[in-house]
C-alpha cells in the first residue's frame, strides 16, 4: 500500500476543518469588516456577528470535528494503519507470544543438539587419533518389578488362581 496516503489523510483532514467557517462566511452569517480610524493601521478587524451565530458555529464545529475524527480513523483503518489509543502500548496476542516462545525453544534445542553431536564427533576423532578404541560399557540388568496387584486380588494373601479353585 502506498505509504504517502498515511501522510495525506491528516492534511486533507486539516483542510476539511475550515469547511464550516467557510460555509458560514459564504452564507453571510459572519460579518467581519476592517476597522475604522486609528485601528486601521494595526490591521484590526471589526466583528459585528451576533453571539447566536458564533454559538451555532461552535456547535456545528463540535459535531464536524467528531465526524472528521471518525472518518479519519475509518480511512486509516482501510488503508491498513490501525488506530490504537496512545495511552497504552499495543497488546500482544497470547497465542502469538506462545508460538514465538515455542519456536525459539525449538530452534535453541536444535542448535544445542547439533552442538552436542559436533562435540561427540570431535571426541571420537580425538580417540581414534590417539589409537584408543571406543569401548562399550556393559548394560546393567534392569530390576524386575512385581506385577501390580489390585486390592481385590490380595484377599487373604491368595492369588487369583487359588480363589477360583476354592470356589470363592
């Protein structure tokens, strides 16, 4: 998307802020003329507009500015520049954060495994160069654990076969 639009939208918004005043002036509701006499040299203007017209212009401006604000946000959203309140940093999505952490942990594990494999290969090469044959260590026999018995099968120390033979 053309990034210049992001700069053009506020400029157009500032130009649109003048529309209510220009409309009131064009309709002849605002009467401003040059001052007479000693104020003429200072460039002062004489205002003969009634207070009701200024009040009406202020109310119109209130709604006009709110409308322009909403329009500006809508336009920026459609251009791909999403508005967020300035008083807090943008929230990160937990799902994305979890994915990033998992991805980093995965990459670290891959790097560590590759590093260990490389160190093991270097150690084997060093042993071969020294003339020592790598010896295998004898595996220890595992202890066999007795099978798990449920409390129902352990009635009076008899096995399951004894119970069925006696007719319990």
